[in-house]
């Protein structure tokens, strides 16, 4: 593999970009709602952010957020270099394969992460940068270094790091950090993360046990994990509906939430009653699509509820 690809792979861009999409959804939701509010107040659009500003903020958050989050992913790989060789999913990463030096990877991760926070501070605002810095530090210090090897609740608590992405986007657009909608989006991602990740662990059984990491399937067993997945899928559906109701997103969003969340719950129940790697992979794949579609439905609902 070309060296630049090795360095790029440390950032885990597939995961990072999915989270940045949720941040961009929050930017769109904020700016569309802001324009509607100004119209309702009969003050016109002169005080509203322009679409050019919306695009600029989205690009800044995409770059800055990806760097901040990606850098923390690289630091995670540096810290986990002792257990990554023990799992088939991670044994070909640049550090286990010996293609990159640990010290260089640590410096790289720190520089990339700090660069992302600086981009947000200079080109968005300090509050968005602070949330991004907190998210990265939480992922590295709380999840990676403290929780991951100590408790099966690691991914539950640690999921807060990625869940903050919509709040970063919302505040980058100048939104009130105490507003309901961005925190509802945070709650959705927070509840989405455990069943998403546990589906992956069930699709690749035994790997974390071999590495000595107390993931839920290792400590509680796969049957219990499947029940937890179902419980979280149900909570995710209810939270999505509560978000639509409290935020006044309208019946089209509620219908979308029922369809999307219902499919998530259906797959979780199928995994519980007919467990197999194939069903686990199906649920894992759908969980990625679910987040895209649900947040897209949120943005569309904000636009429709003028």
C-alpha cells in the first residue's frame, strides 16, 4: 500500500464522514429553521444566513470535524497497537503490520486532531471548536484509555464522543447550544451507537475475547447482547418519534421514523430469534443507512414545516 494511503487509513474516514454528515444535517436544519422564523416575524431574510454561508459552514465543519475526529482515531490505533494484532478485523492496520512507527503515528494523530480544532475555532467559532475538542478528548481519554478495557459499558458511555457531532454543526452555524433539536439528534446517535457496534461484534464473534477486551458479548454472552440490541432498537424508535413530536416536525417525519426505526427493530428481533453472522451483518449495514435516512428526513421535515 502506498505510504499516503497508510496515513490516511489511520483516520478511519468511513466512520468519520458518517458522523460529519450528521453535523451537516444539523447545520441545514438550523439555517432552514432560522430563515422560517425570520419570515414568521415579518423581518424578511436580510438577517438570515445566506446559502453561501451555509455551504461555507458545512465545508468548514466537514474539514475541521473530520480532522479532529480522525486524529483521535489515529491516537486510538496508537494506543491499541498491542491488541490490534489479536483480531482479524484490525491485524492489518499500519501499526500491527509494522508499516508505520508508533511514535510517528502518535504525533500524527495529535497534530491532525489539533489542526481540526483550530480550523473550527478560526473559521467557525470557539464554541464549536470546544465541543469538537471535548469529543476528541472524550474518545481518547475516556473511551480508549479508560473504559474500553475495563467495562462492557465501554461503547455505551464512549458513544457520547461521536454523538456530539450534530451539536458541533449546530453551534458552528451560530445556533443556541441549549436548543432542543441538536440535543435530540445527539440522543439519537447516542442510542444508535451500541446496537450498531454490537451488531459488528456479533458478526465477528470471538475476536474481542481473544484480545481480552470486555465487550458485552464477551462478558454477558451473545444471547444477552442480542437482547440488548433489541432493547436499544426499541428505545431508538421511541426517541425518534419523541423528537419528531416535541420538535414539531410533522406527520411525514413521524411516518419516516416509524418506517426506518421499525425496520431497525425488525432486524434486531430477527437477530435475536434467528441468530447468525449474516443477519448481524445485515443489521450492521442497515444501521449506517438508517442514520443517513433519518437525519435526511429531519432536514426535509424542517423545510416542510414552514
